[in-house]
């Protein structure tokens, strides 16, 4: 069989022209999250299958339909991580981070795997950027994680999004709400889709965010979880809404948003962007509180809250998808001199390019070289013509306003360093 150059279905290559945007997002994420006190954690891309089964929940689509599970040569059942939270909790406990003074704030990024039907904005290998904050119970930290996310989106230049908010209750109030749902919906089962009928027994809350319009029709008059919270959950919820608003965010309360993972307690939120570039995948990120997960993994009671964004989806929304501008392009009649100058500028930290399209020893004519500089969106062009080379000088052309300045070659690097790097 011939080797196919196509990547596996639902995956893609990140090509040179695209990796600039990835790097820009990654470096912005790093500064932004570290500024808010989050420290990076890197966990394995595969874990014991049990971790996700128990952590994410047997009844979720992720666990029941979408996991990449395999046995290794020692017959261990392993799964490519479908999300980052379960692995973070495992690592948090394994490294004894629960003994550090709270909150312990972590961030992560990397590929995740879900066997879903690929479409615009939905792939089988995708990338998440996430944060998890362990050890704080009050709504203030829920608000911090939401504000950090919202500010990060704005720093990326993504302004057009909605923060949807809901409360899913906890072990004290959710069972009664679940029963209430069953009670109300039992008589309507024959009008619901097969997935909803299945969820009725296993996880009735998930019925509420079904995308099938005829099902939504049946859920119109169904009471929301927010109206059936116990006193503690209600206090948390009311304070959360108040604090989020005080931070200048106008949340959209969405009682139908229940999230696709089982570990949530109380707060659940989703960042939604209605943008045609995302196809039907309008959720760019989501998260919430998961106060019982650490305990479920054998740790001490530890409240926690976090989110993850789909990096692939964020990149589809970046306003300026053009190549990042190049600071300097060197144009010269002498290719060796151009390379020597480019090297000198690179050594002081300035990204610099030169023309490589000349034949043999000869450089291309100046206008062709300038065309190349324009194509790369160079901010400055350094010109080393016969004249300049003879006098030991260089002409610097500012490509934005066309102004020119002549400096000695010995001062070129320090001059441009000041203009570009400071
Ligand atoms: P999630 O909502 O399953 O949450 O995924 C978070 C984000 O990952 C989604 O909003 C979406 O942007 C992206 N995403 C998910 N599946 C795909 C896919 N097949 N293709 C492209 N992008 C996708 C979680 O994973 C939770 N662990 C978030 C969290 C962290 N909750 C608390 N802490």
C-alpha cells in the first residue's frame, strides 16, 4: 500500500504560515496566566482509562462514545486524554500539591483527543489551553477564572463573545432536581430523540442542552436548576452573579447549559462566540466548579474551579491572520555583505531577512529585493548599495512613511536595536 500524505481523519498539520499565530497565542497565554499567578503543568497525553471513566463520568458522550482507548503491550488499558482536568487532578494529588497553601493555580495546554464526527471547528485531535484553581471555596475565585479568561480573549483581539452562566447545584440539591426532571418528562418520552430517552435514566440534566429543536420544544416549561438550589448553592450563585457583574462582565444566565462532563458542581460557564467561521461550534471555551473530584480521586476535600478553551477555535477568530510583520529586511548588491549584516542584527535580537533568490554570486536587482521585503511586510529595509558599502555606511528606510536615514555600519545594530527592541 502506498503511504498517504494525508494526516489521519480529524487531525491536521500546523504549517509554517500558521505556526506564527500559534506561537503568538501561546506566548500571550503564558504571560497572561502567569501574571494572574497560574503556573504551568504538563501531564501525559495518555492516562489509565479508569481516570477518565470515573473522572469525566461513564454517562458522558466523551466516555461512552469518544475515547481513544487502547491496550499497551502489557495489557494496560490506556486512553488518549480527551480533556485536561482529570489529569491535572491526578498530578495534583500524586505530587502532593494539596499540601501547599491554597489556592494552587495551574495552567496547561496541549493536544486532546475525542473520536467525534469532524466538521468545521471540531476535530479528533484538538488543542486546549486551560487553568485549574484548587483549594478555594468562595465565588470570588470563580469570578477570577472568568475574568482571566475574558481578559485573555480581549488581549487576543477577540471581543465578540458572550459569557453564559448557570448553577448545577450540588449533592444536597441536585438529586431532588433530577427527580423533578424525570417526573415532568416521563410522560413526554415518546416525543424525545433517542439520545434524550437514553439520558432520561442515566443523566437527565444532560437532556436540557440537547440540540434537537423538537426536544427543546418539550423542555420549554421545565423548571431550571437555579430555581431549585439548596440554600448554600443559592448563596454561592447569587454572590457569583453579583461579583461577575461588578467586574464589568454581563453574564447571560442560561439555565439550559449543563456542560458535557459529569464532575461539575454549582458554577458552570461557557464562552460563546456566534461567528460563521466556527460553523456550528459556537462554544470556544467552558468550565466550572468541581468540588468533589479531588475527593473522588482519593484526596482530601478540595474545592476547585477551572476552564479550558479550544485553541483551534480561538485561532479561527483571530482578527489579523496575516503573517506577523518582519522587523528588518537587508537589501544589497553584495549577497555576502547582506548575510553578514543580517547575522549581526540577529545577534542583537532583531529578526532579519535577506534575499536568497539571486543566481550564483549575483544579487537580484534592488526593486526585486524590495518587492520581497514588501511581501514579508518588513518594517525597515537596510540598504547596502555600492555607495554605502564603499563608505562603510547603511541606509535605513522606514517602510511605513518612506523616510530614510544613513548611519555608519558600525552603529547600525545599536541604532536599530534602540528603534525596534526598546
Ligand atoms: P469542554 O467544554 O469539553 O471542557 O472543552 C473545552 C473546549 O475545548 C470547548 O469549548 C471547545 O472550544 C474545545 N473542544 C472540545 N472538543 C473539541 C473538538 N472535538 N474539536 C475542537 N475543539 C474542541 C473541558 O474539556 C473541561 N476539562 C474544561 C474545564 C477545565 N472544566 C474545568 N476545568
